[in-house]
């Protein structure tokens, strides 16, 4: 602290530096530990201990603790499902090009050969349209939900009501965009 004297600092800076000195921090910590606020935290001594030869998972089974609290205490909500779906469609959209490239490299014949096999299956119009829809829907949903996330990043639509409403709008627009892309 002696070197600070040679710096031409204002008294306010000296005061803030002294407020963070170790002795002050220790006093604040002791004051907290002996106050009522510290009694809200569980005491390490009160925690059940492992029995001999028992691992962490068996201790939790013995104490009838749930496997994972987040799986048992939260009600499944629309926003949770949309978040998981957004991640899942992202993985799918990332994996499709790699999968097609890998298949293209590993298969012995060229692309026109496999296209000819598909055409020889004589699939009806409904199956072809359904297949196209299932390919386009993840793209549409991921694209629109990504825009929704960008709007959240700007600080808009963050109330629970707006989050739910925007989720339903994204689902509806994803289906509409998918049908529009099918008609192209």
C-alpha cells in the first residue's frame, strides 16, 4: 500500500482501495458468518455421510433423493419444448450435409444411379410431398425461431405472455413457410 502514496490519486480512490483490504474483507466475512443470514446455509456437519463402500449414487438412493431435481420439479412448458426443438433441429440441419457428403463419398455409385432407384420405387404424390415437408419443416422452424431469439437479444418480447405468444406464432409461421416452400 505504500507505493500508492507516490501515485497522485484522489482521496476517493484511496478510500475504495482501503475498503477492499484483506482485514476489511475478513471482518465482513466474520460479520456475515455470525449473523442470522449465515444460518440459512446448510451446515456441512449436518450433511449425511457416505457409509463404508458406498458411492455417491447409492447414498442418494438410500436417502430417497430424486435422480435429478430439474426432471421432477418443473412442469413441461411450451417454451421448454420449443427450446429443445430448436436445438434438435439445429443438430439435424448441421448433420444432414455431413451425412449426405459421407454417404456420397462411401457409396460406390454416383448420385444419378441412386436417384434412378428412387424414381423406380413409384412413390405416390402424397408420400413425396410428405417427405419434402419433413425435410423443409425443421429448416423453417429453426430459421424463424432463430429470428425470435435475435429479437430476444435486442430486449423485446421477454415477458412470459410475449414469449408464449411468439412461440405459437413461430410454430404457425413455420408450417406456413414449409407449405410455401413446397409449392416452389
